[in-house]
C-alpha cells in the first residue's frame, strides 16, 4: 500500500507534527508499506527522510482546504496511493468530504478543542485523560476507530531505548526546551527568572531548534548573563540521552511533554501556542507536571515558587501505574494496515 502523509510544519506551527509523521512512516515501511510526504518545504527534509519517504512534495501555499484536498487526490491517483495520514489542524469538514466522496480512507490527528466535525476512519489523540465522550459532538463517522491516550503517542525512534527514571533526586541540571521552532522568548524568560534565584551548582541545558528566530539573541544573553551555568545546544543529536541527563524540565506543551514523560522527568509547562493549552492542563491533571500558563501571561513569581518547591524535595518515587511503554508508532501503524481494505 502507498500512503500519503499530509503534514503542516514550520517555525510557527512547530515540528512535532513532522517528527511524529516520520516515526509513523518508519513503522509503516518496516511493515512493507510505501510512504510519500506532502506539505513541508524541502528546507526541512533531512538525509534520513530519503530512506523514509519515496517522494517529498512541498506545498508552498495554502489557498483553501478545497484546493488542497483536490490536489491531494491528484497526487494519490498519480502515485496509486490508497490511504492518507493527515497531520494538519487546518483541515475542516469540507476538506474531508471531498476525500470521502472520492472513496479514500484516512487517519487524522485531531485535538478535541478543534471542535470541527471529523469523518476520519482512524482518529488519533494521545492527550492524557481524553475519552470517546470528548468527541461526541464532532464525530460524524460511526465506524471511526479512536486511538486515545498516551499509548498512542508517537515519539522519535531514539526514545524507544530510554530507561525511564523511577525516582526524583536532588536537582543539579535543568532542561529547557520549547520545540524546534519559535520559542516565543520562553527560554530567555525562564533563564532570566531562575538563574538569579537558584544556587550556583544548578546548571541549565537549553535545547533549541535551528529555525528558532531567537537563537542569536539567546546566545548573546547567555554569553552576558549565564555562560558559566548555561549550555545552549541547537539541533543536537541524541536528544533522548540529553533529556535523560537532566533532573527536571521546563518545556512547552507540545510533543515534548510525551518525550519528557518517557524519560521519567518531572516537568513544568509553559504553553507557547493555543493548541497546547488543553494538553498542558491535561498533563497537570495527571500529577506528573505543573502548568504555569501561556507564555504571554505566565507569572514570574509562580515559576520561582513552583521551581523552588522541587528544590526542597530530596527524593520521591516516580513509579506509577499509568506509565506507558510509548509504542504508539507501532500500534498506530498496525491499525492503519488493518484499516486499509
């Protein structure tokens, strides 16, 4: 089967969508399927993508959902593709109806706060605590298969080998990462808030994406204010190992939350996009994270108070019954293959 991935990614949207599409495609090609990528600019294509996707077809501009869906069908017919994976929150009901009338099946990543009607054959939402009831008002296809909860979170392959921490120790190293795109100034905000009020033995590791427009400013800030205590890495390799080397994380509310949970770190969330808010609150409800608010309204005093509360803790067991192996990529791939006919 040839499967077309329609993905939206850029510094503003972030790169979690693209990363999970890559991971899912890898699982599918291991099962003998062929995958094509439609949407992202060639600028975001890596050497590894040549081994994952048979073709990579950029879409420079989104004029309308109708135009995009018609174009997607043309690509499918040209390549004898029979299934779609849609990871683009711009997709509305009209878009889906065009695919439906053309006789195609598809899997769609969907946020419950999207509130747009959904007709997909398979719906994926890995947010903690999400239930079928959350989709009651938007679900239009009575035979849709809903893959809900953390067991269906799709992470980068390197996280499959992570050994999850089972205890929380004294904080010596803090991870800051706010996605692969625009951090909205969050890294500088956290550093400027926490560096002056934390002991000198605490080091900070900042991981930023190469498309973050604030990287140069961040480098200058660190050079002037925290060069002895802050390391800045831009697009490093083996992020799973780097994450696991830390004791606590302050992060955005996107895909990184699942990666940090996979590593077993306690974490504080500052959302940097509207579509992260519900997920950030959901993580807070699990007790594994603290949600501080969005980057435009987060309170410095709250950040300091909550962070210092972790400094007072000597050691706490992190073992829990809700831990997940994070085999979502393989699980979702199995459902696609079962659904393709």
